[in-house]
C-alpha cells in the first residue's frame, strides 16, 4: 500500500502535469462565450433550429458563385470551446460558432446572431451599409492608401497590435497599419469579436483567396473561350471544375498553389499555376489554347 | 452588464490562474480534455461574476471552489454516462492519474478539496483553514486521514482492477 508521502507525490505530479498545457483560448475569446451562452443554457432544440434556419436563409438570400463558405481544418485548440478563429493578412479574429462566416461576400449583410466577412469584392463600394439585423464584423485589406475623412482617429493597441480607431454611433472602424487592413464592426456582438483581434496563429483557419483568370484560343488572334477549366490544389490534391464565360473565370480556395488546366475541344492548352493568398485576389496567368 | 466589467483585470487573472486551475482540474478528473473543459467553465463563471469576484480578497479561492463543485458534478455525470468498469479503459491518460482521481471521489468533498489544494496546488494549511473556514488542526487531520483513504483505495484498485 502506498504511504501518505507517496499519495502526496502522486497528487503533486498529476497537478504539475495537468497544469502544463496552455489555455486553448484567450480571455477575450472566453468572453465571447459569455454572450453566446444563453443558447446553451436553455438546452432546448428550438433556438438551435431558429439559428440554423436564419443561417440557411442568409445563405440562400446572399449566395453568389464568388462567395465562399469558410471551412478547413478545425482548429484543435478551439474544438470544444464554442469559439472559432479565422485569419487573413497576418491577423486573426475569433467568433462564436453560431456566427456565419463568409469570404468575399458581394455585400456585407449583418446576420443573427452575427456574421464575419473576410475580404471585399471590388463592388463593395456600392453596397449599402447597415443591412439586416444582428451583428457583423468585416475584415479586409485595403488596396488603396488610407484616407481618413472627418474626425481624426484614436491611436490604441489591441492585444499588442497598434490600431487606429474611429467609432461612430452605430459602427466601429479599426485600421491596422501593420497589415494595411480594416476591421468594421456593427451590432451589439461586434465589440466582443473585435476585442479578439490578435496576430494570426496556426490554430486559426486561414481565409481563402480568390484567383481571377482568363482563357483564350490563339490562332491568328486571341479569341476568348467559354467552357470550363480544371482547378487542382497542389497542396491537398483536390480538383474542381470552374466555368469560363467569355474568357473569364474566377475561383476561390484555401491559400496555396493551384494548377489550372484549360480545354477547348482538340486545341491543346498549357496548364498554368497560381498561388492563392489568404483574403486576397490573385491573377491567374492567361491560359492559351493553340488553334489550327 | 458585460460592458461594465473590467476586462483588463480579468485578463490578468485569467493568465495567472489558468495553469493552477487546470492542474487542480486534472487531479480531480484524471483527464486532460475534461480538465481543460472544467477550467474554461470555471473561468467563464468567474467572468460572469467578475464585478463581485474581483472585489474579493482572494478571487482565485472562489474560482477553486467553483472548480471543485464542477469536478464533483463532472464525476456524477461521467458515472451516469459510462458503466463504472469502463471508466479506466476509456481514458487515454495514464491509469494511475485516473485511479487517483477516482480515489479522491471516495472522500468527503471538503476533504478532497483540502488534499488537492494542499498536496497539489501547494496551498499552506493556514491558508486552507481560512479558505475552508475551519481550524488549522481540522485541516491537518483531514489531510492525514484523506491520504490514508486514498492510499487504501489505490491499493484496492491494484488488487481488484475489475468493476469500480
């Protein structure tokens, strides 16, 4: 039988071993769960069904070919925490798992309980603001130099990241100089999500990138082709077929290298390669198919 | 009101207390995943009451008590979900830690708490006496008696590894 001292040693050893793993989430991510909590406590299926229905409606209403639902390897560290983290531009934000995540949505639309939009389309300048109930946080890189109008921003730091803040009555705008990116938050739940901003970690799911390309039949001149191209991820080996309309195509995928192969009847087309960058547009080199 | 709670002071508390609470949770459950879950749940409750808890002399003592209660609840649910003889075999942790956690369940709640906090976390008898609101002599007696009971339980597990 172990003596009293042996029991003490066993307890001490278990305590030291158990205390070693670092927290799977940050304090700001834990606070997000606080807002998210009432759903779980009710323990009833109805609220879950309502959220699922809202997400489904949002997907049906706002869906476009370009919009991509974020997915990928589940971050282990958040697997049971009720919080999911996404990264782009070297930054990371975390959201409750009940939130909707979209990459390059045509227009930002707040969802209930919330939506995280990563990346912006070129058409977003024409989008109206404050659409829909619930909350929304947008994270996107700027493609032009920053220009402030009106009230000067406040300099501050969020989890060690310097930001310039500009808040109005209904929204908060943060500019992150180191990433040349902006975060915009609207709705009650956005503040908590903005507070989770930090430098990207491996545990976060990287936002996809978008590749824009063109395909031509080359004979005496260049003729735009309509049809399909095969897109193959050189990282995961997965392939997909993307429609080409009047020589133009667009696809999105996880960051990494892709091979794009065109086809135009019997005309041989040289495959091209492109690297997709998280949250950004990349230009695919033109696919040229040799005609007679 | 979530907005009125002091986030900066909670962040500091979270960073300082996480490892100790998780260690305590691991001793109680013998499972890494469950220890992480219990610690997270404990700190969530701390945050929900942060206005009150942060004003206490020893906020971590409050957190430890919450954790201990969650640990007891966890064992109750675990026993209900899985037949007792499967408890050890379904864990990926070294069996000794699971057996230790099981042995601690045979103690009265306060005795187990004292033993884990003293022998594991390293809290002194005097501090424990304050935290548990009992005389120091009582704490010492609980500790000694609890260690003997745990030792007996562990021996029994060795001799009869079947259903428990």
